[in-house]
């Protein structure tokens, strides 16, 4: 029986809104309006035709679904889900699926727009999409999550496909969830179609090199930034905010590929600092044993805020959004800001950093290694022929290096900061496809 009292997503959650984040009472701007404003700025500089500009301001398609799921207590709970296919002018759309209690349609729209620009900036032949379900996975059993994942595919599967739209993991979804989704989709088709979803386990058609792809792509960009700035990065200092997937691999690969000396790292409990350098393996072991980097022997405690202001050569925000703002931007001393996190820098801070001469590698370029290897996964699934790790690394390097230099050149040409330059590269590529296809 359907539980009627349970809200399945309040109107405020589903509709466009300025968001007041749960708990802290702070009103945050609507992410989709931010995404549209960023596009507007690029459209003005590129002198885009009004019709193309109008088309790129809105998603091409979106599907809202209602998902009945039988819970472990035998009752049926109804969830609300979305899939937004923002723009497919350059190819099938691509983007993750988030399971989150504060998911909103406008967050999904904004993320789908950003996926469109991210795929275009690294020049992979894909458009942008995003999906989401309003739910709290932390309170759900494995069986409930599996049934929710399958229910989502039964509804949204009709607009998915290797030639149409290919999801991937995102916040609170993982390779196991992708495997259930690929399985459900394959049953609907009547044959195995693993390429419909990326971020799968290796045994089900995942790609080598997906685990560290985001950090690796960012490290390749830092290497190129060192070259254009004339900086010797071997032995240069680095600080990393966030010690999860992106942050830990940045520590390891920064050392292994560039010779960076990471002097500070942090997680949600705080940070650690040692100017002689932090040993990657030892910090990982400490985090595994204690649940945090804090308390690492031989290092002093440092707050997350102070870490951002250290006089290091490379700063990697790899945790949260909006951590570099107009308030602390004047105190940022890093020479290169490599944004592995999504949205760590506010637009006001961007202008301050640009004037100060901090070289920003913007998020949708710096962390595009993940989606690039996801694209490689699609290609390998389509051919049913799998590459070795070296091939993945070599091809990722080529893509990231070319993208970095396209953005750098655009910034020089228009005398704008790198984030706007990345928009100019990406929007220009999508607009060209729209124009060639005769859509506007
Ligand atoms: P994760 O969950 O593996 O790690 C997040 C880390 O941030 C954890 O160490 C956590 O302790 C830390 N953290 C949480 N709150 C914090 C706080 N207040 N201060 C400092 N640290 C805090 O996540 P991830 O996959 O590494 O993603 C990190 C960022 O990179 C996100 O913005 C994500 O969107 C972005 N990103 C990740 C990928 C990827 O492939 N993993 C791809 C693109 C972008």
C-alpha cells in the first residue's frame, strides 16, 4: 500500500527556488540561475546569435519520474526522480545520477549545463545531462537502494541508451549502483548493454584508470600550468583541502608525476601541516586507522580555512564548493589554484584572484579527467575491446593537455580569467554544433 503521509519531495524542493540549505539557514543562490548567468557572459563576448543563446540557456529535455519502491518493512515508499538532458548537439548526453535528500530539479539542471560545458572543453563527442533522486541513502538498506536504482531505470531507461544518454555515479551513488542499473537496463533491452552506464566495476565493463582519473587529469593541467608560468614544480609545495577520492590521489600523483611536496592536507575534521612534507602512504595509513588526517604524528594542526591561505605553489581545493570567496581571496598566496572540487571559488573571488595573478585552473577543466575516462569506458564497451592502463593514461594526457592549452590561449586572446576562457572554449564548440545542425 502506498504510504500517503510521506512527502515525495516538497514543491520547494522540486521547483526553481533560491535555496536555504538545510540546517544552517543561509540562503544560497539558485544554481541554475548561476549557470545561466555564466553562459550569458560568454554569449556576450562571443557575440552569439540570440536564438543560439536562448537555446543554450535551457535544457532540451527533462523527465520527472515518480518511483514506488517496496521498503524492508513491507510498505511502499514513493520517491521523486529526474533526468535532465541539457544539450546533445555534440553527441549523446552524459552525466551522473545523484541520490540526495536535498536534490532539486534546478540543481540537476545546473549540473547538466555544467556537464555540457565540461564535455565540450575536453572536446569529447558528448553532450551534458544529469539525474537525481530525492532520497536519503544513509537511512536506506542495501536492498532498498537496489530496488530504488532499478525503479529509476525502469522509468528513465526509455530515454537512456549508448546513442542517447549515458549516466554515471555521482554524490551517494557508486559502482555497485551502476552495476544494478546496467543490469536492469540490459533486461529491459533483452541483451547486455553495459555501455549505457559508466563508472561500473571492472568485471562488468569498467575502464582501467577510472579511480584516479579526476586527480590525474588535474595533475596534467598543473604540469602544463607550470610550463606556461615558467615554474619548476619539482620540489615545489602543495596543499590539499579534502582527503577523499580526488584529494588523496592528488597527493600521490602530485609526488609521483611532478615531484610536488605536499605540506598540508585536510578533511572535515581539520588539517595537518609539516613544511618538510607529508608522506602519502603514512598519512593514508593514519587516516585509515583513525578516520581522519588530524593527529598525524610530526605534523601540526591547521584549520581548513588557514590551509587555503598557506604560501604554497599549488593549492588543490578538493572538498566543498564556495570555500574561496571575496573575503579570503585577497589572502590566497598560492601561485596555481587547481580546482579539483566543483565550484570552490565564487565569481567575486575569481576577479580578485585574477587581479592578484593567481593562476586558476577552473573546475570543469581541472576535474574533467573523470568524465574523459568515462567516455573511454563507453568507447571500450562499444568495441568490446579493452585498453591497458598505459593506453588510458596516454590518451587522457593528450585530451587534458589539449584542453588546458585551448583554455590558456582563449584567456590570452580575450584577456579574461581562465574560468571565463573555459566557458568561451566550451560554449563556442557547442554553439558551432548547433549552428552546423541548423537548429538556430
Ligand atoms: P569524497 O567524498 O571522496 O571526499 C571528500 C573529502 O572532503 C573527504 O575527505 C571529506 O572529509 C572532505 N570534507 C568534507 N567536508 C569538509 C570540510 N568542511 N572541509 C574540508 N574537507 C571536507 O569526494 P571526492 O570524490 O573526492 O570529491 C571531492 C570534490 O571533487 C567534489 O567537489 C566533487 O564534486 C569533485 N569531483 C570529484 C570527481 C571524482 O571523480 N571523484 C570528479 C569531478 C569532481
